[in-house]
């Protein structure tokens, strides 16, 4: 009867065996799963773990400088003191860090709200509007105060137990050293934080914390100046707090942009323009806008250029307030932000006559002929007067330029207009005056390396027809209703405008004789920039070559210098004998008896002979525009210098003296 115990033992052994098998099987499965995780899915899971637990923080590249031709900085980088707070300290604090921020604000002598707003990420609940919030990465120390006193900031580091997680850093901001007192804001431009569209459009090249050029050289060469940002990969915990650094790539600083500008001449050019404006205002003129430029006639290099009204670019250092930006763009203050070098057009007036002489010769006029400089001439039923209604009798084209006789050009242009077919001429009829103006580069952008350039206007037959089509509805309306808003203060002007509207309503498409004669002396609807006229006089001086005006000369980095070559954009079809004739006449303009003789009295013409042309442009409803365009030395032309003052009156009394002062500076500086 001992069989039963043996059966229980065998049963126990069987159960144990089953358990053992199960354990071995489970262990095998576990090992297999571990092997699969490590060998098969390991790399993928590792990448997922890193992606989930790390973030990339951008390190801003130092922006390149903008230098004058000698290396003197127009735009540099300064460093402002920034106080930061570790985000982890704020998160871990029971009060969210309010007590700490309160102590920091008191130590810096700043209001609490200013610092507290910066602890909140822009767009989060409770955050103030930009720029009072923090618009940066949540994985870097929060800059709660910028531009603070460095000594006060450093006291925070001396008391880590009182200011835990508080750091002090130096961040670069644009600075403007004003070499030799030069400002050049309209050439240099300004920078601002990139907007969302720019970041998206850049394909990763621009981050949300980057600044980008908004105008001038800063905008034109933004990619060169900006450099390449670096990156630091940081590890974070589930709360989003940085726990360590995984790796980093150093940023690459931007290259410097070396310009053709001479800071010394730039400062003197700005001063000469300011004096011209003051001189005009002393004559009871408005003189509300102006510009001056110095261009190398041998390669198009812009050596100096000024715009009026101007401003100190330092207003943009470290960022500009919306109020200051609005003031710079306010018409009531003259819109100082607007560049009169590139964006403003003026009637060229008599400075245009250097184009009309070769145009008239191409139309059949005798270069050595004699022409009647009468006080006035009747053309198409209208009387056109000579400047100040003075007559000089029979004179040659040389004297016509020297004394700036309008009626000679009226007759030459009227004859050419009749030869083309007068009012019956088709829109496509070739016009020698229009053709020559376009050959000199008028009516198109010069291509200067500064954004925002206007193309100007050459009002030929095609333009006249297009303008009529675009304005006919309004012209016909005004022909019926008149200008009651103008009549309240000026009945005569309102009547004139109503008659003009009636004429434009029915026959405004016609290119009339009056259009042709006005065009020959740079009046009517003709509009040019000062850079275009500088190009015209540079081409006269150098024999007919049109150069693209260029402010930047090279890029410079530790790796080397990249030179920007000059760009030849055209050759004017100018007969050598005609060019020499015009140059001879322009040389006499600055001597006794010439329209700029008084302005250049005492100038050392024997050592440095200067040529040029005055211009006084009439603008309906405004005071005259003052011009002088010239070049020197005539023996070996080097620089074209042009000054224009809107509502500045006489070119000989306002603009010519300013050009004289600039040439004085060129001589004094040995340029």
C-alpha cells in the first residue's frame, strides 16, 4: 500500500517541471525581446529618445561691420550688458520667481513690471505684448534686462545666495561711431528683428531671434553681413528645463563690407548740403529736401553721398521704439527716413541741356551754327520765356550752355518735333531728344547697390498716351466739377487746373509741341534722381561710359577679401567732337561770365579746373528746384559732383556754392 505516496511525488515533480518549462520559455522570450530591442530597434529608439529629450538652441553669429575705404567703421558692434535668469529657478520657486525678480529689479534700479514681463514667452497666457515679453528660445537663460549698468549687474554675481540662477552676459548691438563726424544713414540703412514671414521664407537661414537689414547696405548685403549661426544641443527634463549640453557648433561671424566712401569727404559733403539748405532758407525759400553725391567717373564708385533731411543712425542702436520710427517717417518732420539719393525724383532743369546739345546735332542742328537767344518764343500758340525773360541775341551753342539760354533749345526741339510729324506722329516715332536721354540712362534705375531706387521718368509719346489712359476718367470728372477745394484758397489756380483737366480729358494723349520744348530743357513731366544726373555728367567727363554706381567695394573676412568689380552698363552714342564741344562749354560755366562764375570765384582753376552746369527747375505749385552738376579736374576727370535742393530756388546761388565747397574738400583732402 505504498503506491499512493509515489503518485503524489510524481505529480509534484510534474507540476514543477511545467513551471520550470514556463519560466525557461518566458526567460527565452524576454531575452529575445531584449535582443530585438537592442540589436534591431536599438538605433531607432535611441534616436527617438534623443529627439524627445533634447532641444537645439541657436547661437547668433556676430554681424559684420560696414567700413569706409580706409577701414574706419561706419557701423560696428558694441556690447550691452544683459542680466539673465535660469528658467529652472523660476519654475522651481513656489511663487514662480516673483520674489527673485523683485530683488533683481531693486538691485538694478528698474521697475519690476519691466523685468517680470520678460520672464514670459510671447504668445503665452498672461504675457504682455511684444517687445515687453520674451521672444526667444525657452531653452536659454531668460534676458530679463538689457542695456543695464555693468557695475550694478556685476553686484548680482557677487551674491549668488541672494540671486540664485542670475547671470550677466554681453550681447552685441549695432553701434555707429560717426568717423570724422560722418553719418551716412541713408546709405548704411538699419536692422530689425526678423518677422515670421522672413523666417519661414529663409529655409532655415534666418531664425526668429536674428536681425535682418531693413534698408541701405544693411539690406543689400544682409546675407554677407549676417554670417552663419551656431547651434547648441541641450538635454531637457520632462518639465522642459535644461539639464545639460549634448554638443555644439560654433557660429561663423559675418563678413565686413568695405565701401568706397571716404568718411572725411562724407562728413564734408553732409555739411555742404546742410549749408545749402540753410542758405536757401535764409532767402525765404522752403528748401525742404536735398541731396548731394560724389562719384568716381572712372568706375562708378560712390565716394560720398548725403540726403536731406537726415538723422543720426544711432537712434537704431539696440533697437528703435515704434514712436521714434514713426517720427522718422512722418511727413510733418520731412520724412527723414526717405532717401533723396535714390527714392526722390526732381525735374533736371538746365542740367539736362548737356543731353539736348548732342540730341539736336543728331537731329540736324549745326554744331558750329548761330542761334537766336531771344527773350521768348511762341510755340503751338503758347509763349515760352527765357529764364528771367532775358535775351542775348544771336549766339552759338557754346554760349547757349554757358549762359543757359532756354529759347535756343525751344526752337531746336520744336523743329525736331515738326520733323517727326508733329501731332500726327505715331507713338513709335523716333525722337532724337528722347533717344539721347535714354541712352544716358534716364528713365531707368542706375542699379546702385542700395534698395529702393526710383526709375525716374522720360515722358515720351508712349508715356503720354499711357498716362492719359490711366487718368482720363478723373480728368473728365474734374473738367465738369472743377477743384472747389483749391478754389477756397486760390481761385486762379483752381481755374487753371479745371482748364487743364478739360484739355486732358479730350486730347491728353497728344504729344504736343509744348511737351517737346519743355523736355529739351529738363522741364514738364521729366523726372530724374540725383544719381542719374551724376551718371550723365560722369559719362560726359569720361567720354561716354555709363558705370553702375557702387557703394560697396569689397567683402572682408578672416579668410580673405573679395573685391566687387566695377560694372560697365553702357556706352552713350556720343560723337567725340560733340562731347569735346560740350565739355569746353561746361568748363566756362564755372568761370567769370558763366552761370556759376560767382560761386567758383577764387577757386584754383589753374591747378584743378572744374566744369559744370546750373539748373533751376520750375515745379507747379512749388518753389524752384536748385541744381548744380559738375566734374573735375577737366584735365583728367576724376569726380562728378552733383547737388540738388528741392524748393531751393536758384541753382547758381544755392547748389553751385555747395558743389564748390565739396571740391574744396576734395582738394584739401588730396583725393
